[in-house]
C-alpha cells in the first residue's frame, strides 16, 4: 500500500459572502492569520515490527506535534502489551499460563481476542489466532520452516474453540499446544486507537498507517486521498489506484514476510487446517469502516481465496475487497468493480 497526497485548497471567500465590507475584511484577516500555519504534519517510526506513519492537518504546529507523539506513544503501548516476541508482554504471559489456569487480562486484550473469535466463527476458522501453535515454529527472517512431523505434533493446537473466554476478563486454553498471536488483527486495532485519539483532540483530517493497515479520517482537504495497492508482481508500482476518504483499508500480501525454498514461497499467512502457507492468492485489500475489521478480514480472505473470500465480503454490508491471485488476475467485490456493459 502506498499513498499519494493531493494538493490542499483553502476557500475563505465562501465564508465572506453576505458580510458587511469592513467586517468582511476583519474576518478575512483573521482567517488568513489563523490559517497561516495550517499545514500537513507527518511523522513515522518503526513500531510493532513495521513502519508506523501519521499524517494530519493542523493549524497549530505544537498541537500537531503533541497529537503525533500521542499516536506513537499509544502504538508503543499496544506493542508492549500484545507483542508475541516480548517475553514481558501481556500476550506472552497468557501463552505461558493459560493452559494451566485461567489468566485475567486487560479489558483491551480480552475484547480484541473476543473480536478475533468472531472473525473465526464468521470464516469457519480461516481466521484463527491459534494459527501460532504451528506458526511460531516458522522464522521467516532466518528461513526456517517446521518439517512434517513437527507440524503434525503442533497442529492440534490450531483451533480457536480451544481459547475459552470466561467472565471477569479471564481466558484459558483447553489444550496445552495452544499458542495465540494477534499479528492478523493487532495493527488494525492500534490504528483504530490512534484515530480515536486524534478525533478526541478535534482533528478531522488524518491518515494513520501501521504497515499494511491504514485508516483515513476525513479527506485530504476537500479531495480524496489517492491510495495505490502494490503490485505483487513488481518491485515497485501499483496494481490498482483508488480515491478514498473516511475509510479503513488493509492489505495482506505474500511478499511482506517470506523466504523461498526449492521454488516454493514460504510466507506468513498460514492455513489453520494445514499449518502451511496458503497458496493461490498474492494480495488482498479490504476497505471497511474500521481498521480492526479490515485487518482481520484481509488475512481471512487471503486464507479463503478468491471465490469463498469474495463471497464472504459480498455478504458483509459496507465492506469491499480487491484480490490479486497467483495467475495475476484482479478480483473485485461488486461495490468496486467497474460496471459491465450489457
Ligand atoms: P501484516 O500486516 O503483518 O502483513 P496481515 O494482516 O497480512 O499482517 O496478516 C498476517 C499476519 O497474521 C501474520 O504475520 C500472522 O501474524 C497472522 N496470521 C497468519 N495466518 C493467520 C490466520 N490463518 N489467522 C489469523 N492470523 C494469521
Ligand atoms: Mg490482516
């Protein structure tokens, strides 16, 4: 995913129509003075194993700075709680202890796992945070994959029914093999939290992204943002360009984290049924109202493939999808596809 901002516009003249001449001049000066520093502000940082970026429109550079700092601090807080890599994260403690006894977790983690479970039920297990029971045996950076015996031993741990949510924000695992990882949903959640923080500060135009998960608040000063979906068949360039405002969007691709062995691409989106990377799809982009939803659904549709995946999205109001398959074909949901001539 990449974004190309459109040029800004200011239209004070509309404000002035119908005002007495002197008053109009005063208002005009105030508008110009007030807008003197209004600009797009941008910052980015490496958080959650990816690039986090925030862009926002503000009149006050100090307030813009404070808002961007608040977003990055929030992203770091979520990473500290939900990272599967940090041994001191809340998620790591859950994974260590929940097969032995129910673990009380924060309302935030409990609610996100509950949302993940709903996507599992919706997709009949294509989306499953317990994929990690096998998934943690892969190391895509070092080119390590489990062998057939290791997969067979760990596979009983992939089953979202084994994650049991109890009252009092307590979670337990019904089997000792279960390992949970929120890599398919946590970045979307972090983007939604960031947008909520910006809204609470009165900001009405912004774009926040964490890797392939983004959300646009408002538009780009009167125009839509121009968002490109990366072409998985080329190093650079986009396969599709969409004008977008007020939406969340997430892309899952097989080119994000992978290694090649004997001509086979080992990448980070696994079939919960086999514990192996899913083939047939190269990239899925989902558009929807919030980034938690689009993040989970981009992973879900990647696993389901073009036919079942797009059928699922067609059944969900307000959600659209673009899928690029391993034959280089583009698939769209009906809300995005260009009208066909009879
Ligand atoms: P990213 O933004 O990290 O590229 P995606 O939204 O494309 O993430 O989802 C891929 C991530 O989701 C993987 O890195 C892994 O953490 C997690 N994942 C992989 N397979 C599944 C699955 N079947 N169900 C849920 N999560 C998965
Ligand atoms: Mg996703």
